[in-house]
C-alpha cells in the first residue's frame, strides 16, 4: 500500500539518540537566541558568545564540549536548554531547505533515525509547510 502521511508525526518521531547534537558547525544562533538562552541560564548576554559560541564565518554557532557534543547537551537530560533552544533545533527536520530541495530529506534521514524515508515529494513539502507554520504562525 502507498505511504500517504498527512502530518509531521507520521514521518518524524525523535528517538532521543542525541546524534544531531554532535559535531561542530550546525547550530547557528541569532541575537534573539542569545538573549533567550542567556536569560534562561542566568548568564550575561554580552559575554555569552565568548563563553558558549564559536565563529562560523561571520555568524555564531553553539560551541561543542570536549566530547564533541553541543555545549548544552547532557547524556541523561539531552538538551538542557530545551524550552529556548535555537530555531534550527526546534524546527528539525522540518526545515526550509527541504522545501527547496526535497531530496535532502532522505540524506538527512541517513543520520537521523527518527525520520522516515521515501516520503512522496508533494506530501513532504505540504507537511513541512504546515509544521513551519506551527513555529512561525502567520500574523493576524
Ligand atoms: S538525530 Fe534525530 S532521532 Fe536522534 S536526537 Fe536528533 S532528531 Fe532525534
Ligand atoms: S541546543 Fe540543544 S538541541 Fe540544539 S544542538 Fe544543543 S543540545 Fe542539541
């Protein structure tokens, strides 16, 4: 039978493996992210980039610890800043790049065991569009 998912939960369920929290460079933070995370952990926002970030080109990304995981990752608790984690982490895997290039979905699924592969392109774009709106609802 054809696989015809209608919502995000049918094509993605995080397994809490932490693999996406490992490795340098993926987690860009905006000024708003820095403000929110600093407030959440009770740290001076002006010193936040020096203590918790590294530069990637002209932008900041969250730094990694010695174990290669994001500095806010904990093996037991997973993301220790979950309520205020950066947009990229909140949105994954429903990201804009997949709407533009749906073939990215299967490549991303190679390193994320929570993603189902081989979702029909049209369905994928529709689901990602609606999942994105949950993060950024249209203004009324
Ligand atoms: S790699 Fe995928 S399944 Fe594992 S923690 Fe990250 S989002 Fe969840
Ligand atoms: S902010 Fe949280 S979800 Fe994002 S990479 Fe770091 S530990 Fe993982």
